[in-house]
């Protein structure tokens, strides 16, 4: 890639109206930390537990009972095409991962644990909150020379936060399920890069710490 770009002085033109001077892009290469490293299973459990403890310490008051509570987040860095059991496009991952709880109803007055949770192992799961939006996905079928049927994509960067309450055995089973979700992805067209899953992105703890520090007097 460096050799190809060097022949063009690291400048390419992309998009429409390139002959009119639009779309000029300069590329620069630099070493950067991999935000989505390939983790090993034996590191997985410790990292997720540490993420849960850090976020619970930020979000919950000291008197709140955190015994047996495990918090985790599911992020879609590349977006995902999700459908429900009737093949309708949905924002809810539980349509394709039946063990996950459904998105919470839009009732801010109803507390998390006052809602009926989804039974999992020896405990229950709740969806705490989500930041997700749909985006129209268009494409082109080069083999037929025709546009592809439009689909609805859960926008990249969408995040879902879940809470589990149960014993240690149930938590271990949950973490195993999360490892499978992270490894296999979710949704349609995964061979095209959609449906990648990141569990408990470290970005969230770094952002939360910075936000808390900024609010200190």
C-alpha cells in the first residue's frame, strides 16, 4: 500500500466529480494502538469483570448492593443488520440472540430492577439503556449490473448496556456467551464486515473517568 501511494505522492481522488477537482485526499501512515485487539479467552474474563467494576463504581451510589451484579456493553463498530423472528429489521439484538433481554420500554420513571428481567442461568438479565439508530444501506450488484435491495443497518458505533444479577456460575456462563458473540458476530452479511461485536469497549471507562475528572471542582 505504501508503494502504491508513493507513486501518487500519497494523494488520491475519491468520490464524484473528481475531474473537477473534488475528492482530493492525502494519506498519512502512523503507528497507532489497535482499538480492537485479538484477545485470548484467558484474558477475557478478567477484563470484562474489571470493566464492570469500574463502570458500576462510576454509576451507582455507594449504598447500592453490587453483590452478584455484572454490567457489560455490546458495541457494533461496523454496524449490524438485525432482524426479528418475522424477518423485520430491528434495532434490538435480542431478535437474533434470544438469550439477551429486549430493549427497555420508554418509561424513565420505571427503575431497572422493577422491570421483569430475562432469565439466564441462575439469575436475570436487564437491558439498562441503548444508543442506537437505523441507517439505510444501499449497494450495487456488480455481477448483475443492478442496484441491490436497500436494507436497514444498525448504525456503526451503536451501544447497548446490560446488567446481570446472579451467582458466580451464572456469570461465568454469561461471559462464555459473550465470548461466542464477540468471536462469531451477529446479524446478516457478516462476510462483508457487518455485525462485528465488541464487548465492554475500554473507551467507555476512559471516557467516564475523564468526564468525572472534568466535573470535579
